[in-house]
C-alpha cells in the first residue's frame, strides 16, 4: 500500500472526491480544485489523464502578505495524492491573469517544484507567452511512459490562447 508523508497543512477532502481545502496558520482557507482538461492536448494518447489544477482563496478569505512555506508543502501533498490515484496523471496549471500577477504565480509554482526535492520523481515543463497572456505548466511522473510527449506538448499550449 502506498503511503503519503504529509508535509503541509491538513487536507480536507471535498464531497466530489477530487478537490481539497486547507486552512493556514493565519486562518486563510484555500480551495484546491481539479477538473478535466484533455482538450488542451487534442489527439494525444494521454489527454484522458490531464487534470486542470487551480488553487484560490475561499470566498471571504484574504491571503496574508508574505510567504508561507507550508502552502508549498501542501501543494506537493496534493500533487502526490493525485499521482497515487493515477500514475499516468498529468497536472496542468494555468496561472490566473485577472489581476496581472500571472508571472508572479508562475514563479511561485516554479519555487514549489524546485525547492521541495521532488524533481527526481516528477517532470515539469512551464510555458509563458506574454502576447497570449498564457502562463502555466504541466507536471507528470518521471516514470510516465508519455512524459516526453507531455513535456513537448506543453510548450504548444500558448498557441491555444493566441
């Protein structure tokens, strides 16, 4: 049986079985949600395994300024849970651009990945296209047989926004 070492905040599973919420030490509640996103990779063998990931403060919850390292650890926990459910999962994240902070969000995701010693287990590819206002990336297990195709295909996601 696979065991998960919880590094971050306690995850609260939601009724739909795919989403989570967690509450920080500053009592900020975040919703971490997944949705299907195969349409971003048409004609690929892995499209049925693509899950769009989003994290946002719950309505009425205001994030506190500064960096909370347990949020990054909690994201890693969420990703690991997703990969325990499906070893062929592909997690796609597209950074919200409604407040013009999408590049900041992309850098935060990069730091989560780069600072948590998970890059031996996972492959990540980011994309950024200022003209198309598309910033984000994909994460998959290094052992995923389609990992090369996934990383290559991720570089063409901004074309879908143009």
